[in-house]
C-alpha cells in the first residue's frame, strides 16, 4: 500500500470513529441513571474484549500475546485509566464538555511522541496546537467559578492517560509486526482485568437492568469499546502519533453537537467561540498532512 492510500484509509477509519465515539458520549452519560460509572466501564470492556478476541479468531489471526511490557502500559493507560476517569467525570459533567476535555489527548501526545518516538512537530503543527489550546481555554473557562472543576480535572487526566496509550501503541507498531486488532485485544484484556477489580472494590449504586442499559452495552461492547478501538490502533499505525492525536479532535466537536441536540447542553458564548477555534485548528492540521502526502 502506498503512503497516499495508507493515509486515505486511515482518514476513512477516523471518520467512522468520529461518528461512533462522538455519539457514545451521549450514551455513556444517559446510562448513569441505571448503573454505576465504574461498573458500566467494567461491563462494556468485558463485552468489548470478548468481541475483539472473537473477531481475531474468526479472521484466523495469531492469538499469541503481544510484547507484554508495552502492551500492559497501553492497557493500563488507554483502557483502565482513560475509561474510569472519563466515566467518573460524566457523573457531574456534561457529555459535550467532558468529551472535549478528554480530547486534550493530542496536546499530551505532542511532548510524549517527541520524547519517546523522536516525532518532532513541524512549526505549522505548533501553530495549530497553540490555536487549539486557546480554544480549549475558552471552553474550560478557568475564570468561571461555576464550572465543575473536579469533572474537568478528571477528564483532562483521562486525556493524558489516553496519550500515553497512543504513544506506546505507536512504538509497538514501529518495532514489531503486531497487527492493530491483535494489539487492541491484548491491551484491552490487561486493562479490563484491572477495571473489573476496581469496580468490584468500589461500592456504587445498584444496577437497574433496562432496555436502555442493554442497548448501551451492545453499542459499547460491539462498536465503541470493541471494533472502534481496533480502528483507532489502525489510525495510529498509519499516521504519525501527533497527527493522529490532533485529527481525533473531530470527535469531541461532533460530540458537543450531539449533546446540544439530544441533551440540551447548549454551549454559552465562550464555549461556542472555543469550539469554533478548535474547529479551525483541526481543519489546519488535517489539511497539512494531506498536502504532504500528495507531495
């Protein structure tokens, strides 16, 4: 596969991810009426892990474990920490704002990718990073005492954890021949084990089984927690880590739109301007690698 076609395939996968993951923020918020945050996280990832290993088997791929050290780091960061932190953030935070803050992941990826992979950003990328950071400040509104800071901090820490998983996934792809699907399945298995242990040790509300909860588990287990993470690993494999991270900002932008339309979470003036600024930065960073690929 040529570099141009590889990038095109990765961007198509990213577009699918955008829709699946952005709508899932609404699902994750709505389901908290029926189940505890950590309990739901454990449930969805048990389901997702089973789905991924079933797909691996059906495709006839190698089921042997991937290199365990980096895979364990990815699992603890990308599955355990990220999912637990953002689900807890949703208890008191809005779905749209939590999504946007969790997707500060790209800004964590930049220094990590430079440190771990030597993936130095271009001056153009630094410009769009600064622009997107300014937009996030407008959304976060640190000057507004009424903004729920605990939820915001949990979402930001979740973004940092996801960045660690992204960079170490990229390192595995650069040093081994492991497939995105196989890595996703094994890292999810490691991370899910700890999620289940944490959920079992924390006393949460009693689970109320309902069609909404069952539907949320199916959506998460098959799509959001299962196949979508395999698509994300494919994107990370085909694109530079910093580009993949910045391009993923399309998900929270659409998530904010879904939250506004479905949950009535209407952004105020500062948030609306911040979202628009992030959109401009996203367009710029997506346009830059496309030009490079054509060249």
